[in-house]
C-alpha cells in the first residue's frame, strides 16, 4: 500500500512538471509567424547582423521584419 501511494505521488509530480514546460514564443517568432500567415510571396535572409524577412500580400502590401543579433525586433508595414 505504501509503494502504491509513493507511485501515485511520483506520477502526479511528473504530470505537473511536464505540463508546465510549454514553450513560449518570443516576440520575433510571433512577428515572423504573423507575417508568413497572410503572405503571397516570402523572402528570407540570414545575415551576420541577424535575420530579415520580407513578405508581400496579394493586395500589394508589404511587411518587413528584421531581427538584430541582440534579439531586437523591427517591424515595418507598407500598405
């Protein structure tokens, strides 16, 4: 009976620890995903300075996302 209680407690602790370890997206990852969702044309570039993404929608609007090497995110949208 004692081993059953210990096993149940261990299982409960493992279940709680696994469910609380969800990945959280950074601001850069969220901006990149949003830009890619509506894009008709996508151009990506990895540089020494960081990462650049340019998307063009079917209606002609453009979105540019630039992530510097320090993780700073710049978003520019032209309508």
